[in-house]
C-alpha cells in the first residue's frame, strides 16, 4: 500500500480511490448524516474529534466544552497520534 497526501495533507491509502461505486455512494450518504466537532479538551489539552449522527446533535451540548485548535495544533496532534475520537450516541 502506498500512502498519498489528500487535499488536506493527510495521508490516505492509495487503494481508497479504487472503492466500488456502490460503496462510495453508501459512504457519501452516511457522511451526509454525520455531525462532528473538533477541538482541544479544556482539562487534558488533547485534541478531540466528537462524531455522531445528526440525530445526536442535542447531546453534543451536554459534553465538556472543546477549545478551538488551530491548523498547526491539529496537524501536530495528528502527526503525533494524539487524537481522541468520541462517538456521541
């Protein structure tokens, strides 16, 4: 497998471009139903990605606040694998 940068400088698997059309349509439809928030945790300073279905949007408001993070901070966290992913039900 060869990793190539996408438009955002994030490596992507070269085989990702070879997805079957049906799977690509399903993934695109799923992506349209998701919401997310990205920022730094107030206490731990970790970069957090909160992800959930649009129906879970009200529950995002009940979670600890995330501070904004600049592009350089996000890129550093990604490079250092310091990203925390939280699924919001």
